């Protein structure tokens, strides 16, 4: 999940929709990639998605992208339907399918793992990432279909380590030894990358703009659909890429929390100290919702 630019944030304060205070932004160097480099993953066993099933979360993508759309849970299918019915859908499927057919390793195997872990009506918090991890750790793919998360057995990437540091500072929760965030997702934390596939070893390779929108059109549709649902959400927007999505979420009473990206190159410019995790829980409790238990099982 690389980040090309990061805004400065002197206070890294939560930005509710009622706030009109400007956000000062400055350009910085691209952050260190979270991918375990330089090795390209050995293809791991994975089965193609078919309706009613889904592939193993780790490893490269197999089968058709359309099959994974078809296998989405019904409520997510409804939310993404405007994209599937648009002119952007077929070109995206053809592009990713062609990459796989050409013998390229594409991650992740389960494109929509984040969506399978929670339903739209249960989402309380959205954490936006950019694109999937493009590396591996001793032959195990880092990416498994959720932003910032990695499978057990994979070293915790730098950005996620900084997220753990902030949770410890903010809430006193000791960092776990692994980077699997499924436990958050099961509580209603949607860990969504704005681009959902990537070629191994090539950061942001599937994020380049398509004439018809590509993955950005898909995830913009998901975000707009979530924003329009009843009930306020907390949305964590870290770095300029995520913050560009704020207009999709405005006007619905959601709490938008902005800070620099947790990458090692920007975390000390305001991410560490932002207090987003406690702010999210305070907002949820104010609206009669159970807070997120940010602890992760050992």
C-alpha cells in the first residue's frame, strides 16, 4: 500500500463533516513500500472462485474476476450493482483476466475477502488503503484481500506496525505478534483498498487510470453506497490518496478522521498521536453502537 504524497497534519485531529478548517498538505517522498522485497512470491495453491464459494485468501489470483463478483454475498452484490452494470465493469475484468492468462502473478487470490468478513449493514468503521501488498514473505503472499492486513506467518509490514504503535499509545493495547486483522473485520471494520488487485513486484500496477475508471470506479461505488446507508460511520482517511475520497462520504453525518499515512516516511508527521482509534469508539458509543475491540487474538 504505497502512498505517493502525504499531507502534513499539525494536529491530526478528527474532522467531522461540520468542520470547515482547511487541511494543510505538503508533498513528500513516496514512502517505503510495505512489500517484503525483493523476492517475487512462488505461486501458492489457490482455487478459482465460483458462485457460492471463494478462493483461499493467500496466494495468487486464479480464475476469472467475474466469478468473484458473482460469488459476492447478496447484500454486497446489491451495493456494487451500479458498477457491474456500468461500462467500466467489462474492461476491468478483461484487463485482470488477461494479466493472469499472460502468466503474471496477480494478488490477492480472494479479491473481496474484506467484503466477505462483514456485511454492509454491519460496517461501523471504514479504513481505506491504496492497493494490495505486492510482495511475499518466504513464499507466502502478503496480500489476502484486506487493506493493511497480512496472513499469519507473514511479518508485520511497517505501516501496520505504526498502526499498532498508535493503538498502544492511544488505548494501551500491546501490539500483537502477527498482522492478521480478521478480528477487526468481524466487528464491522471494513479494511478496503481502493484498488483491489496488483501484479507481484509492481506496486500500484493495477491502479493506473482506465478510461472507464477501473478498480477506482468499483470501490467508489462501494463507498458511495455505504455512505448512503442509514446510520453514521467512522471513516479513517490516512494520506492524500485516501483523503481524496472524502467527497464520496460527505453529507451523511459520518465522522471523517484525517491524518498522514502510517508509512514510516510520514507517520511521525501526525499519524502517531492522531487518536483515531479512541475517537472512533467514542463516536460509536455516542450513537448507541458497540465500540470496536482493537485487541487482536494472539
